[in-house]
C-alpha cells in the first residue's frame, strides 16, 4: 500500500511538471500579450513550485520507507524546487524587471538565470521519470 501511494504521488508530480512545462507555459505565451503572459507566469510559478515541493516531499518521505535511492531522488526534487522558488525565481524576476528598464547586462543575466531554471526543471523531470521507471 505504501509503494502504491508513492507511485501515485510520483506519477502526479511527473505529470504535473510535464503539463506545466510543455502545456501551460507555451499556451500562455502563445495566447497572451508578453506583459500579461509575464504576470501570469510569475504567479503560476509560485504555485507550480509549491505543488512540486509538497508532492515531492510527501512522495519522497513515503519512498524512503521502501527504497532509499528513489526516496532520496524525489526529496532532491523537492530541495531543487525550494531553491528555485525561494532564491532563483526572485533573481529571475528582478533581472527581468531590470531588462525591461533597459539596464545594461540584464538581458544576458536573465538568459543565464532562466537557462539555469530550465536545466534544473529538466533534471527534476528526468529524476521523477527515472523513479517511475524503477517502479516497473
């Protein structure tokens, strides 16, 4: 029963991350103005990371009871999400605001920070997918 609960949580985590990354974000930027899309994405990311943190935290703790490696990987996803939400996203938002004000170097810094957030998200997706694969 514990492994089934963990499987459901990890599958929910993976599915939610895929839906947000490849569904919601592209839809928002393709249908809204850049200004409206930016505001919506800023708000949505706060909720997205809370979802990832909560789902990965609970799933990881449950998995630790039956599989230490899988549990640790899912808890690492939660840790990365905490970093992204509390540290990286505020830096990205400040840098984007500076870019919109025309500050020198802000565009390049935004690109690096955004690239880091995308890379971290793909690492998290890969880790969640790997844990799901281990359930086979």
